[in-house]
C-alpha cells in the first residue's frame, strides 16, 4: 500500500475502505484531489489484476452462504422497522460489507470532499473492477452533535469521526448493494434468517437474555419489549426473537429510531383517561397554544409559506417540550420564533428542532 497507509486507506480482503484518522481529514480541495488521484491510480492497477484473475461467481456465492451460517454474523445481517401498516426490512451495513468481501475484485470507500468550520460533505463509492461499474452517493451534514445536558455542541475530533463514519456507513451500504447482484443478497437474507431461527431455538432463554441486555444499552426497557410483543419476554418464540434482533440492528445502524418501534406508553395512558367533560378544557388549551400566531403582523399573515413554517415550529415544540425548544431557540440568538426575519432562518431553526426530536427517539 505504501504511502496510502498514511492517508488512512485500509485494505480488507478484496476491498479497500477509506477512513480518516484524528488529524487526517483533508483541509482543502487540493488535498482531496491529490488523495483521489492516488487512490484511483491504485484502482487502475487493480483493474488489470482483476481482469487477469476474474471472480468465480459460483465460488463467491458459496462463500457468502457460508458466512450466513455464522450465528454471530446472522444476528446483525439485516434490519427491520415498521412504516405505516407495513414492515420494511433489508440488508444491514454488515451484510453489504461481507457481500463485497466475498464478491471480490471490488473497492468501496468514503471520501471527505468538502470540510469547513460549519459542515462536512462526504462521498461514498463502490467500484467493481471487473465490470468497471462505479456507484457514488453524497451526504452533507452540519458539525453538531446533541447532548441531553448540553444541547447542540461542536464535536471534538473523536465525535466528529464517529459522526462521519455513522453517516457514511449507510451511504457505502447503498452503493455496494447497487453493485452486488440482487439475487445474491436476497438469498443471503433468507439464509441468515434460517440460521438465526436455528440458533435461537437451540438456546432460546440465553438468546432472550442477551437481547434484553442489548436493548437496555439502547435505553429500551423490558416493559417496552413486552408491550410490543403482547406477552412476557421469556414467552417469546424463536421468530419473535429473530424480529427483535432485526429491530435492534435497525436502531443501532441508524435506519430507524426507537420511537418507530416502541410507542410512548405514557401518552397512550393519558389518552385513555380523557373524558367527554375534558373537551372544553382541551379546546381552551388549544387556543392558548395557538396564541403565537395571533401575534403575527397582518402583512406577515399573507405570507402563507412563513405562516406554515411558524406552525411547524409550534408543532415541534409540542413534540420535544418547551425546555428543549427554548434552549435551541436561545442558542441561535432569538427569544421567539416569529422574531426571525427570513424564512431561511426559520428553516434552519426547524432543522435543528428535528435533530433534537431525532435524538429523543434514540
């Protein structure tokens, strides 16, 4: 690999993954261009070798199926989360990387294409050296992380690296899945599920206890797991445990949030206690909550776009709570959302509120 090791280029099997160390993030477009040129020159050389030693698809398929027989791998190979009345599931980041490793003659990685004080732009890519098919995906994000006690803060080098890798992992997965044959991945998904069911059946109680501990680390209590299942956790069937593993992987990889899987029991309890006689009080409360819109000047009310943005602010206020709402508001130098003169300022404020809502769901 030579000097590329100093640039953070790591080789794993037949794949190369670009990562950046603590002081290795590029600070200029020139350094990015130079790094890309070095990587692409290596890939061009690898293309020659790939065509000289082409992959055996039957062997690569067998290797992937063999990997799917490992219970430790199968437990983190796919995710699942609810969307409306349907359930969405798919291959995880781990599955995509293993598929790329067994497929062979492939490179994938992550580049930082722009890096300034406020934000970072990354580009994930996957390159099949035999077919010369290259797929890329870009993502841009602000350099901010949320802390429950400190609100939105600038990350240190470690936190920024973790944020970059977390955002980049999903983009890399999506690129890989566009290169690997779809039927390979579909068969691998079926295989890991059967492996997982067999493994869970062999030690059901032990697997359930491990799952409880894993969810506990995410902040999900046993009571919430039992509410989702509709029975005691130790009464779970192998299929239910497999589904819980997919749920854990989905939350862990960032494909979904905790609140997507586990509803707020407190809110539901409050709704069941609502009586007909309380409706008048609720209407009065609604008028008070809508009061900020009465303070909007007449000329502003004509701007429906601005009015809608202000309403979004109030809706998010109800979701995250007044305390966090005003912490975010004061952190950007305002006391009221309708003090913001431009819609761009409102949009930035709304995006910050949505990030807080996202963190609350984890």
